[in-house]
C-alpha cells in the first residue's frame, strides 16, 4: 500500500492537474529505475508474456518469472509489484494449458491489485473472468466477486435488479454471462499467443447467433413428451421439445405433445417457455433484422392458435412471471406488445404480475404501453427520439445482451463496437430502416383506443403509476409519461390509482428536480394542464 499512500500524500494540497494515476505511474517508474539491470527481467516479462504474441520455450519464461518473483519478494520497495508477478505467472499457466493453477494465481493477483494498480486492475479482472468461466465447473463465487468489483469501480452495471451485493451468486450473475465469458476465452487468449502444442476446446462456445438451418429435421417424440432437445449448429441450446415446437409455432404438434403428457411449466436454458413463445408470436413490435435486410417480411406471424391452446391450461404463477435472462422477455409485456386487450386480460387472469419488470431496461408493462401510445400518436417524433437515444451504460448493456458476444463482453467493448458502426456510416441508416419497419407494423396492428384500454386494464389490476424507470429519462414514471403525452384520461386514472403528483425526476445534465407540472408545460400538454388546474384547489401542485 506504500505506493498508493505516497500518491495520496503527494496529492494533498496539490493543484488540480495532478492525478492519483499519474503519481502512481511516477512512483512505479522511480522504483523500477532503482532496479538497474534487474529491471530487464520485469521488462522482458511485460513485453514477451503479452496475450497476443507468439511465444516459445515455456521453461525459459518459467525461470524468468521465478527470478523476478524472488527479487520482488526480497525487496521492500517492490512489495507493491507482487500482484504484478502473480498476474504474469497466471498468464504463464494459461499459456501452458493449466487453468486451475492459473486461476489460483489470478485470485491472488486480483486481491493484490485492488485500489493500487490502475488500468492493470481492470485487465486482471477481465482475464480472470474468462479463465474462471472456462473451467469445467466455473468458479461462480469468484465470478460474483469479479462482477461486483467491476460494478463498484464503474466498469460495468448490474445484470440483475438490485443495488446491493448479495451472498447468492444468482443475485449477481446470470448463466448467459458465464457462457459469454467462456465464449470470449479464445478472444482474450488467442491460440497464437499460447505455448506450442497448447489448445483449448472452444468449438461449443456460445459466440454468435444460434443457427439452425433445417428445422424440419427435428421430429417430435410423442413417446417421451417431456424430452429435452439440443438445438443448434454453431453452438447448442438445451430446451424441452414443447418449447422448441412452440418457438416454431407448430400448434398441432404442441397440442399432441400436451395430450401425451408434456408439461407446460417448462423452460429452455435461456428461460423461454411455451406461453412466452405463444405471446411472442403475437408481438407487433419485434422485427427480424436479417429478414428485413434480405427483403423478406420481418414481422411475427401474429398467429394466435398456440396461445388459444395454452391459455386454457393451468400454469404456475412462476411461469407467468419469469423472464428470459439476456433479453428479459416477460409474458405480460409481450402481451401488451400484441396490442390486444383480450390477450392482456387473459395473461393477467392466468396470474401475471402487472408490476413485473422486463426488457433490457427494466420496464413495467404500463410504461411499455404508454410508449406505444406515444408512437401511435406521433410516429415521426417517436422515431426522432429513438434515433437520438443517448449512449448510456444501460443502452450499451442492451447491445451486449443482444449481440451474441460478437461485440465483446464488457460495456467498454460495446461502446467501441458501436462507435465503429457509427463511423462506417451504415449504422444510422440501418437503425432508421429498423425503426420505420417497426413503427409501420405498430400503426397497422395497434389502435390508440385499444392501447388506452390496455393501460386502464393494467391500472385496474394494480399497475404502479409511480414506478421509476431508466427510460425515456432516468427517474421517469408512467404518470410523468402520461403527462408528457397529454393523455388526460389515463393521467386522471393514474391519479385515482395512487399516482404521486408531487414526484419529480432529476434533469440528467443539471440535476435539477423537474415536476409533473413542468413536464406538462414543456410539452404543451393542454389537457394535463387543465387537469392540474382542476385539482389545484385541494392539492398543492409544485
């Protein structure tokens, strides 16, 4: 800790141009210069044990590491570099094909690097993630610690709702993340950087989209109705066959499987359930980008035969309220995105929670419904807002969840990938085409009257008009969104349902608290302003 303490002392009372990072780097240079010839050992390791360059003679590097480690352990001045030699020793074991031994050293390097190693700390964490995930039995406890460290240092955001560390691994990381880290091992440690003869099995890594070209080749097994299938050619995903045939909207096969005893309360590894697949078939808002590019219809079939089959079969409440891991698809939100009042009502009656959170930005069904009302009222304005959405960590996480690992596994990597796409000049045009195709389908299959009825149905079922959201603006509530859209009928219904007229959000740039009355004035929401005036005699409006 001496290095960091010295840096802090140097900064106390110093001018604003001095940083902790620069002071640490200065002290590191001074320390290394004092080593003289011994510095060559460390410099050689730093250069030649990089992850991406070709290497020979592992025994030679083993000797250099042992010499450097002895030197560091024997010197008081070099105590702060102990994490560094553990880090490079861990790399040597990865290059040698010894992951278990490497992980033990990465744990030491991680512990020793905290608060004292600057950017090295981030690199150690990212290497540790892919090594811990690559093991036959991934070290989930260590992965949890790594994830929370990234969050606490601002390198990442939580994958799961909740803002406090939990003892449960499943409250911090999800299976798809472990798959993603595992799949990224060959990117972090490319084969050309390993010692000769060392190779890791990466052929089943879940990197890139799950591809299956001949769905007709998979036949139902009626003798074993609850049989699980391994689906995929590029990599494989396990799922009950009822989920598979629900995904392919084969209602006749699904009906026969159920007759033979197939359970409806089942899910794929990703969390897909038969009822969710039936609802997604009705989803008006979803677009298949590949079909759009190829000139085929990019829209869902809107065939409700499977939904009609499944809705009459009792489901566990958990099935109706579980969401998928990566995209966070949630049955009640998929029902809202069908634009059909009867579908939403049925899903609520089946046991769906109207306040469940879904989609990558953790929305409620009521908030999704109001956004769709906004799109129907003014599709051009909706497109403008979508085209100019700010690049927030939440937006980057959404890209990460839907990119199949192609753009990397860190938030920073998503940012770089997005920047490259924007710079190549095609991203904006592709986004515009996607938004326009989506909005066309919404306008064709949804009506504003129907969506208003859906919103009132949700409120009657207990939807919270004060639930805070990250979008369109962090801290926004459905009540605020109704005010912005000048939806007086819904606004008044939300007030009756407990809407908080005093609630404010913080303006992102200035931090200024903005009231609902200000929102109404800013958007010239005449009907909402009249509503506020009507209640002003018995409610204080700020």
